[in-house]
């Protein structure tokens, strides 16, 4: 069996011409940079407007300033349902309910959700929440989520 391995290795090495190995030029990266005044010159690169290629895609570069979260900030918005709204008061109020039936009363300006959302409007049968999120390029975007009361007959 060892003889077969040695035979294959010998055939592979014999297939490569000796002249080919001598004609290979060193890659451009191995060549030294051009010198000016005796000092090597670094290649120029302008990163303005480009994404950092070494930053992970899921990196959230916003600082974590909040340490104590309210109960509403521990829920995802999809886990809450609008039960009722009262918009004729000043300020208008809405009642949200989680999956186990715990109710929360919110007004405009109430922080809500894990993504730093804030209630921006309470209208008849719906609550509008705005979340500021960072997109793929690190720019801040505003997501507007409308939470509506369930229609009659749907459970």
C-alpha cells in the first residue's frame, strides 16, 4: 500500500515541469512598496462612506444606557394586544394586555418593547409605536408599528 502512495506522489511531482517553478514571479503583495526619500510609502485608502468589513452584522453599536427596564420594555410588541382605547381624555390612554391577561395602561410617551419603542399616538382602536433601530449600514431608521384592537368575532 505504501508503494502505491509513493508512486502517486512521484507521478504528481514529475508532472510539474521544473521550468514552470522558476518562471513564477512573486505576488504583488510580496513586493516592497515604492520608496520615497528612503521611507516606504503605505498604500492609500479612504474608508469614508464604506462599511467596516470586520464589524459583525448583528452588532448593535448603540450604548446600553438603560439598566432598569419597565415591565412593558420586557415584552416584544407582538406579545401585547390592544384591549381598549380612550382618546377623548387629555392625555389619551390605551390598555394593553399580555398573553396571560395582565393589563397595562399606556399614554403618549410611554416606553414599550425591547427595541426602545415609544408610544407616539393613541387613536380610536389603535396605538402607534415608533422604534429607532440601526440598519445594516449603521444608520438610524424609525420603524412605525400600528397595534390595533382585534375585530369582533376574532379570538
